C-alpha cells in the first residue's frame, strides 16, 4: 500500500491525514478563513512533505469534474473552476485524485460496511444529499434532495429556490428556520446560546406538541423521499450520515415513524423491509472519517 495523504475539505476548512487501511491520523488543518487557491496548494505541499506521501486523495464539497476541477463551491473559499488536482500534482509531483465529499464518503462507507454490496447513502446535515453504491459503482444522485415532497400552496421554501423540496422539510438549516418561526409565532423562549435544533430535541423529549409536530413532519417527508429512492432501485439498505439524521434517529419513535411513512408510500410493501444503518462515530472522534477513507481509496486506484 502506498503512503497516502488524504485531505478532507468543507465549510470549516481542510484537514489532512495519513491513512493506512482503516487507520486515520490527523496531521494538520487549514481553517476556512485562511483558504485561497495559493494557501491550499501550499498546505497540501507541506502535508505531503510531512509524511513523505506517495500519492494524494482529496475529498471536497462542491461540483468536481472527473479531472479534479472544482467548478463551483459556495463554502470553501476557492475561485470558480479551480484546477485543484492539476495544481496539487504539479506542485508536489505526486499523483492526485480529487472527488466530491459525498462520493468519497460513499466509497469510505463501503469499506466500513464491507458486507453491504448495495446501499443508498442518505446524508442529512444542514442540507440533504444521497448517493447509490452498487457493487463498487458509485452513482451520484445528490440533487434528488430537491424532489418535491409538499406540492401545497403552503409548502416551505428551499434555498434552491423551489418550494416543498425534501431538503426544505428534513435539512438541518430548514429545521432551524422552522423552529425559529414556530417560537416567534407561539411566543416561546429559547435558552440563551442554545441552537434551535438542540432546543427542538429538548422539547421533543418532553413531548411538547409543537416539537412533536415538527418531527412528525420530518418523518413523513423523509419516508416519502426514501420511498422514491427505493422505487429507483430496490436497495437492501440505507446508510445514514450527517448530524441532523444521526441525531434524529437517536430520539424515541423517530425510526419507527420514518419506517411507517416509507411503508405507506411504496406500492410493494416488501420494498420497505430495508436495513437502516448509521455510520458509526470514529473511536478517536474524527469527523467525516468515511470521507478520509474514501479519498485515500480513490488515490490508490
């Protein structure tokens, strides 16, 4: 196995790690406020030298072309159409592979769960994205988070510009806006410093009607969305990742209610007999560790 440098990037910046099999050792970080095209390439060069890397794999948010150009990313501070793979390879002299972060995570999940030959990754953090994994083939289907779930005149707006999208009903950013709207309408006070979704979870645990209503809507919408994904391939498992969904699945009745909605929205009820798995937390608390694994695996190809 090569000496692989894996780099993971998103809204909080870039982190670099040495990856050996399933072992990950973080070696450096570049915070978001320091990111530019030049600073990122210098960071990659420095990290390559730190571990004498043979090759480089990079997982990053945004639209990434097959040749490693980041065409567009709204949250990592790079200019449009930045040729990250070419610049990193030219500067370091090492083969470099750049892939979208959810694609990398999907590849990493296949290593975490080697007994699952086919699955759908459902990633719900602030937004909503998903990929198919089918016996080594990854099919990005991330824009299906914007399928219409609620066609009514009262549908919630989504950041994509549409109304009633799955993301507008299950994404963490949308959930936070809904909590704030509900608090304002009902004159509910939130403890100072407590994030809206943390307050939602606290109130749901006490069975506050407004919080239960929001999570019932969440479960109904997610079940409808998952049913639509199942109609496209009858996958045996959904693997969940992302703060919003992982946190939600730990709450009472949430998984049962999601499954109930999934069951009710499939014409063949047996298709609802699908396994739910959650990407486990890393033993050392490394965030997005599946992305590091996937970036390293792509670098080895």
